[in-house]
C-alpha cells in the first residue's frame, strides 16, 4: 500500500498511526510558477525545479532530484495493492490531487478527501477517515483530467469555463458524479483570484497583505497571519510562499511597501520573522495607499511578469480577474 499526501508533516502523522505501507509526500507549490501544458513529465519537472530554485526553496539540482524520486515512487505504485490519496480542501492540496490523478492509473486508488487540515487531526480521527476512504471513480478521474488541463491551459478562460460548468449542484434525485470533489471548484476559483485584479492590479494575496499592514500588522509574521489565517477559508500558503508575493512589492520600481528598521541581508534570513522590538517592520508607501484606494494600479506602475499555472501574465499579455463578475478579462496590448 502506498499513501500519497501533501508533505512531510502528514507523512510523519501517517507513520505514527502504524498504517500498512509507506507514505510519499507530493512536494510542489503548483499554484506558483509555470505548469505549462504540452510538456512530458521530465520537462515539466525540470521547469518546476528551475522556478522553485529562483524563489529560494533550494538549488535547482537538489529540487529536481527530489521531484524525480517522488515521480519514480508514484510510477512504482502499480506494484502496490492499493494507493491511498490523503489531501485537504485547500488550493495547494487540490492541485496535488489533480496532478496525481492525471498520472496515476492504478486499479485500486482510494482517497481521504478531508474537509479540514490533516496535520492537526487526532489519531483516532485519521484512523476513522482511513477506514471510510472512498474509491476514486471513473467520473472523478475524468473530472480531474479536465480540471488539470484547464489549469495548465495558456488561456485562463478555459479554467473559468470549467468552474462555471461544475459550479451548479446536481438536480434533485440525481447522484452527484463528483462526490468528494466539492472543494475543487472553490480552490480553482481562489487560484484565479491570484491574477491581477481589475482596478488595482493586485492579486488577492497582495491586496489582503497590503491592507493588513495598513491596519497595523507591520511585523512580517503578523502581516502573514492577518492576510492568510484570519482571511482565508482554506489557507493554502505557507510563510515562505507568501513572502514571495510580498517581496516584489518592496523592490518594485514604485514600491508599495517599504522596510523600516534593520533590513536583514537576505530574503531567506529568519530575522525577517522575529517579533521582538528589533524586528524590521513594513509600512505602506504613498503609492501603496493609492493602489489600495483604487487611485493607482500596481501593474501600470510596476509591470508584471509571472506564471499562474499554464498562463504567462505579462504587461503585453495581461489577464485580469474581475471579482464582481467572476470572470477573467483580457487586457493584453494589441499591436
């Protein structure tokens, strides 16, 4: 039996339960950086490793070796009697689930699809969830394949269309063919909210973070908690990933945040996260205030060049999220 889950913390919890088999962490922050369509596993793995190394997770060679070992372990799962997928309700986990189901063709694939965070559950709760695990159906595999393709599509309108097609509840008396996948649509909608918004050019994460600092959460750790744990129904971002969204607001040509106090020498320095009187603090600049109030636009001030799944968002190929209509708008420059 092979258990596949979101990371090392839950792997440790599963080991401690004494469940049969071994556990595999599916370590990748798929909601950050390129996940382009049309690539074989090896090419995608190399691109992921290269991207993750640029944001400080580790060296590209080390990351790629880890992803290669992970992929090999999943490929070898065909020799197991069962593969059990353990995933949560948030965007980080839902994307893992899609990628794994797109790759895994095991005749006995089951899942614990949790409504809450796995790492904080009591042992008896995890054992009960394991006993009640569900078999992944053909309709769920097909749904996952469509969602994964839409996430990787270079046109984000495909993901909007997928969400629209799968948002309506099943009619009365009709069995829901997507049983257990109820968190998928909210998670993918949250991904779309990471595109620059109409009106401000900020992603939802950036807007929540700027607002948190403006409201008084000036230490980095406090801003992280206020912008994520206090606002996100399903927290999907760790502190290192969140910090990757905030650093560009500090170093931009027209910064929206500035650092007061002693600035640590590197972005990875743990001193950024201290909570004593000597800790550096964040302050919203005049440009940051103007953007928050809708009087200026972050993309217009500072440009943009980032990947969201299969979409490369740049100043010339610019997609914006309209939260009022729940749609993606094409604001690309036309020659």
